């Protein structure tokens, strides 16, 4: 395959938090693990369940919907940061149970504790081979 015919791919900027399917029409999704013994979910994926101690974990897709548990708005630009100020860093309580940290860059006036959010994926740059590197972000829904 020549450089001219090489197909551009989408990739996570840091593997492990979400999966980008090879099919360009399929949407990326967060990934976690669920205990086969007690049913508890974890994000990021784990090998041992922190609830029951069993090693019966399976990797599962996470819907990426939840509510804002807490947040702070950032106004100071960090050197070399990929996200521009202002933005919010939120603790999101996911529908499946676990909580994760997420970045919110859209509609900051709507960011409040208890608001519903959903994950989406955005290109932030290209790698050396020209592939799109994606990050996950959250946005408020049902304003």
C-alpha cells in the first residue's frame, strides 16, 4: 500500500480509557470492566474486583452517560495543554455505577452538580502517520 492510498485511522490519544472501532462508521465508546461474581462495574478496567476480590472481570462497553457529581472550572492555561481555557473538570457518576473524571469544554454556563452529561469524542491532533488522535469529553444534555 502506498502513502497515497493509506487509510487514515482514528486512535485514542492514550489507550485504555476508550475504544475506537476499526469500522470508521462505528462510534468510539468508553470501556470498563464488570465483575462476573458480584456485577460491580469499574472504569478504567480492572483485573481484580475491589468489591468482592474475585478475578472474574470481563471488559465491557460503558455508555458514557451520567450526572455531574462535582466540578471545577479552570481558567489558567497550562503549557502545552491540548485543551484551551476555560474548561471544567468534572467528576461524572456514570449510569453503570463508577465515577470518572471528565473534561467539559462546551456550554460552561450549563455545568452544575446534578446535571446530566454524555461522552463524545473529539480529534485533538494527528500522529506522525497522519492518523486522527481522539480524546473523550463530556457535554451537558437536557439543558
